C-alpha cells in the first residue's frame, strides 16, 4: 500500500513538474556530464562548447573529467545518480562494461545520452546517442573533390589515420564511396600519418619524391586537418604551391586549417562538430518536458567548409574553444 | 677479441644492413638515389632519410652513453615534448627566440639531471627511474601547452627544424656536429674508458678510483640535453609544439638504434657513430616503406621482420658461423 501511495505521489509531482517545466525548456535542470578527458584539441573544444550551450539554456551542468579512465566515468555517473540529477551525458572512453552503471541510472529514472562514441550495451539502457557519421565525412570530402576537378584526370594521395582506428577505416571507406562514380579520380598512394602533423609531413615528402616531385599528384586527402597541415609544409618544401598545384582536402575543421585556407593553401575541410551537446540537450528537452522519445541515433551534420565560407571568421570563432 | 683494422670495421653487419636496406629501396623506387638542387638545398629521398633520421640519431647519441653505463633512458621522448613545448610557448609569448632555445635546452638538462639523481643518489633502477619522467614528462608538456598544439612563426626555431646549411638540412648538420663532438669527447679523452668501466662493473670502477656517481649524472644529463635538441628540431619542423605526439615512442627507436649499432644493453663497449648508423637503418626502412606503396597495414610487420634479420646477423651465433665459413674457405687450397 505504502509503495503504491509513494508511486502515486511521485507520478503526481512528475506530472506537475512536466506541465510547469514545459514552458521553461531546460532552465534550472541539473545535468551531469562525464567527459573522457582532454586528450585532443577537439575534445577540449567539445568540453567548452558543451559548457557554453548549457549556460545558454540555463542548465546547471555538473562536469566530471575522467582523465581517460572508465572507472572514473563509472564513479562520476554513480555520483550523478546519488545527487539525483535530471539527466546524464556521457562521452564513453571505451565501448564495453557499461551495463551495470547504466542499469542503475535506468532504475533511478535518469535518462542517459551518449556523446560522439557508441557502446556495446542493450539499447534500452540509454535514451539516445549523438555522434557524427565518419563514413559520411569521407564521402562529403570525396564528392567535393569530384565536383571540383570536373572531367580532369585527378590522381589523389591519401594520408590515413592510425591503422585500424575506426575514423581511419570509415573516412577511407567514405572517400572511396564519394569518388566511386568518377572514373577520372583515383587514389594512387595511401599511407598512414598517425593523425599527427610530423607524420603527415614525412609521409607527404615520401609521396612527392615517389611521384616525380609531385608532378603526378592532383590532390591530397588527409583523414584529419593536422596531417593536412603537415602535408602543406611538405608541398611547400618541394617547391609547389599547396591549394593550387596540389589540392588539399581534409576532415575535422580545426582552427589551423582555416588559417591555411586564409593563406590559400587548403581547399576544403569537413567539420566534425564539437557541438554534440546541442542536439543532446534538444532531445532531452523534448523528452523531459513533452515525453517525446528521440531516435536512438542522432547524426550530427558533416558540414563542408571551403575558402568561400569566411575562413578568417571561422578561425576567430574557433580559436578560443581550446582546440 | 677486439678487431681494430679498418676492413673489419667496414665489414660490420650494420653497414651491410644499411647497404641492403638502401638497395631494396632503390629496387622499389629507382629514383631513390636521385638528388637535385632546389631552393638552395639538396632535395631527394636520401636527404629525407638523413633529415628524418636526425632526431632519432641525436637521441641515440645520448642514449649510447647511458646504455654503455648499463642504464637506459625511457624519458627522452617526453623530454622532447617538454623542450618543444617550452620553446613554442615562450616565443609565442614574445620572448626572444635565443632565450627560448636556451631555456628549452636547460629544461632538457634539468630533466636529465633529475634522472641521474634518481639513478645515482636514490639508487633506483634506470628503467624505473626514467619511466617516472616518461609518464610525467608528457603531462608536464601538456600542462605547458595547455593541451593544444602551440604554433609559432619564429624564424630561428623554424630554421632549427627546416633550415639548411651548405645545402644540407639543419637537423642533419646538428646531428653530424653532435656526433663528431661526442665521439671526440669519449675517444680522445679517458671519458669513454671510464663510461665503459662503470658499465662493466660499477663497484669495481668505484674501487678503481672512478667517481661513478658524477659520471652517471653526466651521461643522464647529456641524454636529456640531446633529447631537448631533438625536441626543438621536431617542433621547428612542424612549426608547432604538439605535446601529445612529439617524440611519442621515439625513446624505443633510439634504444633500437643503439642496439642495432652493436652496443650491448648489459653495458660496456659502445660506439656512438654505429648508433647513428643504426638510426639511419631504421629511417631508411621507414622511408622505404613510405615510397614502396605497400598498404600501411604491413608497415610494422615489414619493419619487425627486417629488424629481426639484422639482429640475427649480429648475433654471436651468426658471427661464429661466418668465421667458420671464412676459415674453411682459407684452408681450401686453390
């Protein structure tokens, strides 16, 4: 009897809250955010964008930095549950081992939203996951290049990410899909640059030597902007003009690639948006206030930026985000 | 046991290995040995091998001295990140480049001294003592750069990484000069002998009157200094300090270069120029893989296969086998 009374009371209060809160959006809500850490510039930007979005919406964001450790994330999530937060955002550091703590959150009726990485757990344990489509990122880059070169013969060299990493596999596959329809565009060399500037430069130096000093290369496609920045320097060292003699297309949209665009040395980049929290907050707003269950996978936009898109403005806008 | 004639030196397996790797590169890419003159500097794949091999070669010069004392320095990669980060942050704050370079090199000296103190005064095993800085050092570097890649446009720092002197890339010039000075220092004075004595038996060396503590402090500090130079080079090369990736795993390449060069991890006999040859073998292999057109999944497999082959050729068993074959051939009358 007691339990039923309690349940009724909770339901009553819940109904009351939802009717009053609907007009207020997420203002005053407490949301916990368990971030992986700050292993890359993009991650730091994601953290600062999430905090800014939360402030804009009037959310009381509880931030926990896990320093690359799953046990810290699990501890943080348990802490959020104990505090009775309204929702939890998690950027999971690994794919496995989440069932137990997510079940605890589910039992406490706290919706969990995954950011930018998926996990291997039953889908009913989390509300939704917000992530980019890495295959699409590669495809957008490939389609841009096909549109850019027209009917001209175009030999592409590819700087892959770390061998076996999912962005490297997916961005390669996507680019190949993007150029599949154009017989005049082909990848002639492909090597890993480990997502770093110095490796990107070293690999590009090798490519330029192997292809007659770069005369045979029409474009370079890099799986991230950092490798592209390294490749741009290698192209300059070889006495060619990046952006003109050899087209440069890459993925991520970090500030330094916009600086290269301003200098006319890069041609296109596909954005991996650090704003994963925006769509997550929108989904939570709809769920908490109107009970709308969002789709299980929310895909962020893979926006293409070229020198026509105000690179100086983009550079200034991103510089302060912690990239 | 010690063969000293010139012919024996040139017949060392390291030179054979380097020649073999270069030959394979030439087979894979016929233009490998082509060198052209461009923008006031030499330009070609062989120059790339020298240029890209320079940071590891410089690390290997310092590492040779450490390994000769039966030690090892795992922290050099992290020290590279620290030195690059310090220099980049200082010049982007407006400090004159000369001061920034001096401070970055001093940071390397301090890091090396720290390792030396842990090894000598606290008697911690070198692999553990330097592991501390390997892990913590990268964190320090990230703290200095606040986690982002600090870019700069300072001409001096860029010159250290990408400039050229007499047509040769600056990193190559720096590595060559450092190799020459270090070799002269250990071979034209008693320093080399003292290092070998400490490496063979530290207590015996002490009883013989060698101040082994001072000597150990010196070699670890020197290794830190070499790492700082390497760090400046890789930062100048990409015009930015990347604390997450600069020098990552390069301590292992440096140790490998020393071992390929024939210096034993058990201390004692060592050769700085041979360690540099070891570094060039590794880089020739890396460059070969890049221009070969193999898919990157094979990179590490090819690399490890070649290294195993080189180490087998250098093993005492192979040396015995070759010696037996040559004596047998000499006995056969013709």
